[in-house]
């Protein structure tokens, strides 16, 4: 969440420049609900424009990146004589 209530919103173009993400990918993340992205508009145009809070967006990106880097448990397979394998 935004810790500084005075931190300004930035445009999509500024968020792209600051994060290094592709515009299309950033807008896709916004539509999926990434923290730091806020839709502007009303009615059918609700999600036509987006603004971003950089500190929230940066934290969400870091959090998502760290979640993907966490080590995955190794899977072991128990091979049975019947030719079937089961996942342990």
C-alpha cells in the first residue's frame, strides 16, 4: 500500500519508463489487478486509462519476482513393477 499519501500518480508511459516493462505487459498486469495500478473512467470506460503509484508497483513486481524464484521441491517418482509411476 502507498506509504506516502503525497506520492503522485504517474501515467502508463512514465511507469513503463521507470520499470522497464513493455507497455502492453504492464497494462496486462494492471487488468489482472497488480498492486499500484488504478483504473480511471466510468461505466464501460472504467479500465480505459490507468495511473500508477510507483512505490506500490515496484513492490508488487519485486514480490512476484521473489515468489517465482523460490526453490521448488524436487519430485521423486516411485516406479512400480506394473509399469505405472506414482508421484510422491
